C-alpha cells in the first residue's frame, strides 16, 4: 500500500471522455468531485454521485492549473509542526 507523505498533495485529475468541459478530481480527503474546466472552475465543484470509470482518463494535475484546484489543495494540505524529543 502506498503511504501518503505529510504535506504532500495527494490528488488525481481525470477527464470524462463524454464531458470534455468538466474535470473530475479525486483525493482521499475529499473523495470524487466534478468541476467545470475553466478558470476558477474549482469554486463550482460538486460531489460526483455516479461515476463510470470506463469513461475516465487520468491527466496530469498541471492540466487543471487555471481552475484553482491546486491552490485549494495547497491551502488544505499544511505540513504539520514537528517537535523532536530526546
């Protein structure tokens, strides 16, 4: 099983081959979300209720740069403060 690193962005972005104007994102923290493929589209996100995995194609996160998706995840994923004890 793959372990998540503290403070690391763990999200995936997909394109539905039948809905080219929408992105699908997945994260262990938020689950499946759909949002418009346009600037600031992440602000209009909605939970995905029905999902046909056959129609999904994973794409690099960078393809969704202008949607505010990455900024939202960066704000949500803050590195934890660590203390060393001896």
